[in-house]
C-alpha cells in the first residue's frame, strides 16, 4: 500500500511531495516525488500533559476526538478525578 501526500519531514525541516510504501504494517520506504500531492503526511502528535476529565468526556470519547485531530498519544494526569472520586475514579479512568 502507498500513501501519497506532502511529507512533513521533521528531521530535515522540509515539506515535499512523497509516497510512503507500507508493507506488513511497517514503513518499507519513502519515495520523493517531483509532482505535487494533495494532503499532508506528518508524525502523530503527543500531548505531554492532559487532564482528560477536564474535557468533560469519557476517556473513550476523548480518544476518538483526539485521534481524529492527529494526537496519537497522551500523558494523562488523573489527579482531578482522584480528588473528586478517589480510587474508584482512577479505576474508572483506567478501565474506560
């Protein structure tokens, strides 16, 4: 499978037309194109500090919203839910 778009190359600090060849769920190679492509290909974003409960969403609903906007990982601080519901609140966040 090949994904085409404008590759945002963080390491080289460049944006260029490219194709990413995926084989067996892994990137096999990146092809640099001369012609322009639609859309952008970039690494997933990581939110390094979030309080999911402040979003007023369940963790599952928060995940759906975050992933659809390019966030692939979060470091969640559950102290607010722990302050309100204690251990059962933290357990809910983990199970959800």
